């Protein structure tokens, strides 16, 4: 089945994510008939997800703005502004933002990973509880449910 889908900014969901950053769901698996998920991170210096791997999808990250350190397995490298990395499923990886702010585009195929962000994060269109934080247990539960394997702490 071939389909097209247009998502205007007011139709995109933005979630509060790790370390005070946000993750915007630009296209989800429902909009793409399961083919892919497209999301965008707006994060600050030091933001770093746990070292992890995806078991269900391949991931592409493009650093639109900023700078980051990237780990692929035990190999560390710099990801500079405009850089892009392809991460096939089952490749352990992580990153740490080294610039004051960063803008990252994420494409995952097939779609579905947005469920993890929705389960662990908080939709910013709802009132923010004073005590909101993404607890490690909540992140681990969401990651497990959506095929992510947390391999260790952020690098």
C-alpha cells in the first residue's frame, strides 16, 4: 500500500525527554504505515542516553546543529554539525552532547520506537508535575517494551 502523509508542526507531538531536553515525534509509525519513525531532539550540553542497542529497527542520527561524542561499541568518535551516522540494529551505541545545545534528527525503520518515548517521556502540552523526572526504572520498562536493550550508563 502506498500512502502519503503531511504532518504540520501543530500536528507533531513534543515530549519532555532526558536531561531537560525534548523529543518531537515528527512522523510516527501510524502515519507511515509502520515503515518508519522520524523524530527530532532539542537537547543541552551533557545530554546522554544510556548506552544501548535497538533490536527491532535501524537508526539514522543526523546532527543538524551542535557537537557530540559518539560511541559505536567501544569505539569513540566525534560527531560534528552536519554529520550523520547509520546504526544498524544490534549495534551498541550512545552519545553525549558536547556543545551548549544540539538539534538531532532521528529516523528509525521500521517504525514504532516512538512508543518508548511516549511511555517514558511527558507530552509538553499537558501540565508539568513539579516532581516530573524520567526515572531509570520507567525508562528501562519502556525500552524493554519497545525492543531497546540498555547496556549500561551514559558514556
